[in-house]
C-alpha cells in the first residue's frame, strides 16, 4: 500500500489510486475502496480516467461483470492504454476463467492480421 500511495503522491495518476483501492477492498477496507471509486468517478468528469483503472478497483470489490464491461469498453473504444498487460496482470486474477474475460483477452492478444 505504501508504494502505491507514494506513486500516487508523485504522479496523481488514476492507476495507482485504483490499485490502492483494490488493495483496500481486498484487505477488508471496503468503505475506503468505495470512496476511491467515487473519487475516480468524480475525476472522470474533468479528466480522462482509464476504464482499466476502474476495472482494477471493481475487481477488488467483487464486481466482476462491471469490471469486464469496463475492460471491454476500453477495448472497443480504443482507450485501453493498459490493456496490453491484461493477460498477466495479477490485479485481474479474479476475472480469469470467466468466459467473457477470456474472450476479451483473446481479442487483445491475438494478432489481427492472422500472423503469430
């Protein structure tokens, strides 16, 4: 938690904020995690907040379907700067095995032109 807080202090980037929120959720600090989600939603009114960041936090809160919706939206709208790590990001481990998530991973990691 300290490292993500430090990253947040240095960058004011939504990603470490969302990661910190996921950690709060996983350690039973659900109220704090929900406050961070509300903060991300408020920030999204005045600046870009990557759907991937929201997906991280939603995953920690156990809102898997909504997290996958966020990731899918990022893919469809081409706003997924972090999507390249979707296959290995441990923050998304709870989504693994979900057919929608696995299909999305395949769309992202499979080359479009048919080459390997």
